[in-house]
C-alpha cells in the first residue's frame, strides 16, 4: 500500500469472496505517513476445498477514497 499524498492516511482493508476462516490479513487497518508505503500480506488457507475463488480486496481511506483489486485463486 502506498500513500502518495503529503498528509497522513488511515486505510481500512476488507476481503470478500472467501470466508473469514479461510484467509488471514496481516492487518485490517494501516496508518501511513506522508508519502510512505507499507506491505500488507494476505494469506489464503491451504485447506480450501478444490475450486476457483473470485477474491476482492477493497481499501477505503478515512477521507472517502476507495480502491479495489480483484483476482482469482485456484485451490487444488
């Protein structure tokens, strides 16, 4: 995650497409300083039933900005 603004940012991260027990997010909130970046880790359970999962990560800042990232995860 990157904050390219010259003011602090607080971000809320949500994951959809998987049950909460099937993934781990390193943190659901990030506090970023001015022009700063941090890594966020999404771990998906190796015990998911076989199949293709449509996963969506949504990030929202306190000032109303929203970003989305979608991908497919194949569990085999």
